[in-house]
């Protein structure tokens, strides 16, 4: 059994949203060479990526999630479909949140670092990756067919364990918090 686990805190969309986003992205990607559409069960909005942490610290990150309480009442907004060149992903994205969401993510980040996670120092920008291996030069935002903006009311969030195996990448819920 490996000594480290790969973890992140995230929001998970309702299944109907994930399925609709997947179908729309699949139609959009048709005819675009090399594009890999993210399956609906893996669509999510990362709040804080923790990376590899010692397995024995999993309980501490579960306790942190529980101590955070419910996410803010105000919805997160995803208002555009865009391509991010360096990671070569197409995503639904929104502006960095202000107010309660900014404070929530800052606290989750700060306390995750205090528990030993090597969280990157960059501003939180809400996004859902819909496709990978997208050529920025050939990206065309038209034709996705998802009604924007999306106002995401988060009733809870999850701590996710990411595993690679023979069947590919799997996301396993380690804990749910509301």
C-alpha cells in the first residue's frame, strides 16, 4: 500500500449537470483531433488541491473538512467557456470570488498548509475542466451548447482521493461535508 495519497477538496455538480456538460462537450469535441472529453463522473470544481500527502494524515484533512462547516450560501458563478493554453484544457470558468467564498477558500488553503499540504500559491479561480489536450490555436468557444452563466449553489463539498489504476484515473470520495 503506497505511503502517500493524492487529495483535493472539491464541489461536485448534480448528476444532471455533469451529464449535460459531458454530452455538450462530446458534441463540441467531435471532429477535433486528440481532444479527451472528461467523463461525467469526474467533472468537479476544485477548491483546494492538496497533492500527495502521507496516508496517515488523511484523518487530519477529514477533520479539517468537517471543521469548515457548510460552504457559503452565495453561488459560485461560471460565466464562460475558454481554453487555458498551458494545461491545454477547455473549461467552464468564472471570476475569482469575493466575500464569503474568498474567505472560505483562503481558510481551507491556509489550514491545509498548516497540516503539511503543499498547496500552490495562486489565486483561486473557479473552473470545471470539460476536456483535455485541447489545441489553443484551434479553440473555438462557440457551439458548446451550455447555457451560461451557471450559478452553482453549493450545499456541501468533498475531500477526494485520486487514484491511477489499470482502468485509468478514479476519484474516490474520502469525506463529504455540509
